[in-house]
C-alpha cells in the first residue's frame, strides 16, 4: 500500500519565517508565519473552505483523451547537430531509410480506427525525422489522404523540422492543411551555430531564419520554436528566448533539456545546478516579458487551477511511433531498438506486447513521487533518459526532479509575495484564486487555436 503523507511542508527561503503547507489529497495550500507552534493538519481542518477550483487555463484539448502518432518520415537529416539523439548515431548520411506510402497508410488506418472507437479522441499526427521535409512528397500525400477519411477536422497535425527546407510554397501548403510547425533553433546565430550545423560544420542559423520568416509572413499564429537547453545556451537562455520571441514571433517556445545519447554522454551536458538556474531565470524573464514557454505554461495551468499535472511523457500515455524502416514503438529515441519496438507485420497481426506497455512509468505509479512535494505540478521524467541512466524505464531522473521541486517552491513563494503585498498580516495565510493566478505574471494563459502541444515537453524532453 502507498505510504502517502497527509501534507507536505516547506520553508520559503525568500521569506524566512514563513512555511508553506500543502495538503496531499487536494492540493490545498496554506502558509504560516509561526509554523513551529501550529499543527498544519489542524489548520487545514479549520480552513476547509479554502479549496477553490480555479478557472480553466487554456491549453487546448489536453483534458480530452489524446492519442499521438509519430510518423518518422525519414531518418536522414541535412544537418548534423552535435547533440542529436533521435537515432543514437551521429552520422545521418549512413541512414537512408525513407518511410514508404505502404507504412504511412497502415498508420493512417490505425489512427482512423482509434477515432471510430472513440469519437471524442484528441487525435494527433506528428511528422518527425531525421528531417521530415526531406520526404515532402509523402508528407503532402498523407495530408491529402487524411482529408478523404472524413475525420480530418479532428486530427491535429504537427511538423517538427529544422526549417532549412521551408519555402513559401511549402508554407502555403502547411497552412492550408492546418499543420502546426515547430522549428528547432537554439538562440541567436552565434549560439545556435555552435551546435546546429551542416555536415561540413557550417552554421545553419541564416537558413533557418529564412524559413521562420516565411512562416511569419504566411502562417502567423501557426508555428512554434523548440529550443534545446545545454552548455551552448545555458548562461544566456533568457536572452535567447527574448530574441527568438521578438525576432520570429512564434505562438510558443518549448525549452527542451538535452537527452543523453545511448552511451550515457551528451556533448552539451550541464550540471543540475546550472540547468535549474537557467530555467528559473528564464521563467522570471518570461513572466516579465509575456513570453509563452510551453513547459512553464503547462505547469502554471496545474498550479493555478490546483489540479494534478498529467502532461506525462506521451510514450507512457498514448503514443505510437512508426519508423521509416518499418518498426512500431513508443518513442523516437528507442525506435531502432528491438527491445522497444515491433515489426509492422507483428503490429498488424498480434496484440501489442508487454514491452510496449509503458503506462506504469508515470508519477502516478512511481513510489518516489508519492512522497514528493512537487508531485502536483510535476509531469514526471523522460522514460528514455531514465533508461539510459539506470538501465530501466522505471524511476525518476534527478535533474528533472531538482528543477520541478525548485520550481514548485518558487511558485509558492510568488503566491506569498502577492499576499504580503496586500498588507494581509496574519499567522495563517490562505491564498485566494487571485494569488495563485498572479504567479503567471505576463505569461499568456491561453494560446491561438492552432497551437498544438503534442509531446511530453512538459517533461522537458521532446
Ligand atoms: S519524454 Fe522521453 S521517453 Fe517519453 S516520448 Fe519523450 S523522449 Fe521518449
Ligand atoms: S519531482 Fe521527481 S520525485 Fe517529484 S513528482 Fe516529479 S518525478 Fe516524482
């Protein structure tokens, strides 16, 4: 049986003398200024009217049941970013597999089958690579085929690209077919080009920036940016996100923490302390400047509505991935590993085997999480990173835990900040809706209709 404490307490270092109390069963929060003389559980009993369900914090269809299908259109790439983990291999030139129409058709049939079984399903297709635009003819054929299914309007589509091959014609097509585009770029030119380069070592920024400008002109409000955090941009992350926000005007920026490669190393690795500092300082900047950062918005939704964050690793929720060489698995990082994938033939003829059941690797099943103060807002770990560091998909990952715990304490501190500003002096501080809402600062609480949050970016991963 789970041994779950009734409440957590945490001192707030920026307000010495104040302690936060969080009740485990319902995420009710109280602060005390004399915590050592009062029992928190008694306080909660006296204050039982404090639980206020907050107004919806709009992150589109996240409350519906979601099925995400990744189509890796090819495993070749026109860039050779130093930290690429998709295949666990650095030389994409050796990998020439392109997804065929036959494989794509099987995937489309699977998606349609699932929608028919659950008409409310939030169905998503993600075009992924390598660089998916290298297989443009298949991408266009899939979009056209989806229109014939009769379910096209309920299928969200997303393209994750390095942006190099974008041009006005492609942008017009993507806009017409409602494909939300996410372009990977890690900051200003000198930062991005330290790690995101062509095979000959030339930086990619100037070409990526052209692609982003086509999107800005042709499909405003229909694209986002994915920025990978690592040693190349950790010290200047706040500046990088301000630059990307102002220069390219994306709907949203995702800050993704580097994955380890299959040998457990990463060329842009940073220590946990630097990582946490960099993210917290970016949060402060985003709050001031009104920049939509996916990971922060997602956690803010959970915090301000006082509801559990279930934006877990999508592979552990409901994601299937089709690889270009005809394998079906859960995650792009392990798509070539036969321990974590099946052949198309097996997929079509047999039930999914236990090795593809990742549903138990979320915080709801993880004993370490039951006793963690951040469990309400935390989207958990990346199963792949966990596997690389421990050899098991189970468990938690210290660098993500460290950030989520620090971040939760920061959010509690901001709530108390807001209360203390009102000269509300008591021994027991009961936050109201407005105090919770204040932690978002200027970060948008809703997003344009086309914005799609597909991945477990809440896990700071994809
Ligand atoms: S969070 Fe990790 S394991 Fe989950 S889908 Fe993303 S990369 Fe894969
Ligand atoms: S911070 Fe770590 S231990 Fe806490 S809920 Fe998240 S994954 Fe679990």
